C-alpha cells in the first residue's frame, strides 16, 4: 500500500500477546491454589489473588473464605485439603508466625507425598531462609512492591500447567 502511495516501505514489528493456557477444570469444592501468608502482607496477598482469579483460577485465601463464627483451624485445614497447590509468601513475619509454620508443615508434607501438589514459594523480602525453603526454587518478588512483572507471568504459567515464554519474546 505504501508503494502505491509513493511512500517508502516501513517495517513494522508484529506484536503478539501470548496468553497463558486456560485454567484446568476442578470441582466446585476445590481450589487451584491455597495462599499462605502473614497478615502483615494482607494487601500484597489480596492483590495476588485478584491477579490469579482474573485468569480463572480458584484461590483459597482466609480473608475471602472465612466467615464469622467459622472455626479457623477447620476451615484452613479443609481449604488446604481441597487445594491442588499452594503459594507461600516468604517474609520474616511468615517465618516468625507459629500459625504460618503449622501451615508450612502441612504444605511441605503434601509436596513430598503428592507428586501433583505444587508448592511455590514467593520471596518478598531479603532474609535467610531455613534449609527446607532454601532448597526450593522460588520466584523472587523482592524488588516488586506489588505482584507484577515477569515473575507473576512465570507463576501464572506454572499454575496453569504451561511453560512461560522466554523473556522478551
């Protein structure tokens, strides 16, 4: 068209947005992922949940799934049992919380005993990780005030069962 108009041809780079694979079907009473976090990081966790749910993932997070009068331990235990995987927000507050460490015990056990249970640590702060966590591949969000960027893309593709495209592709 440009040649017909007497203009020099221009090269235009094609830009294609690569969409992650669609969320696998799960039962109505199941979750794709359980979020374990310290309440000090509630806002970060809630934004992460919004991102995950925008990709049709069912997410268990205490703030959304607990109702007044619920027995906390029972609801959390049921949420953990009905989740296919878990995301742990690794922070000082999470490592120092006795409650979070109870969740960690269950999550680590499931990740060892159930080959399909995916346990994904997200490192949010500079800290010395205990050996059980230091030996796991984590996604590094230390430079992100919010759950965003290439690490979020990697997380989404992991949860959706695909491989993220190479950065810059």
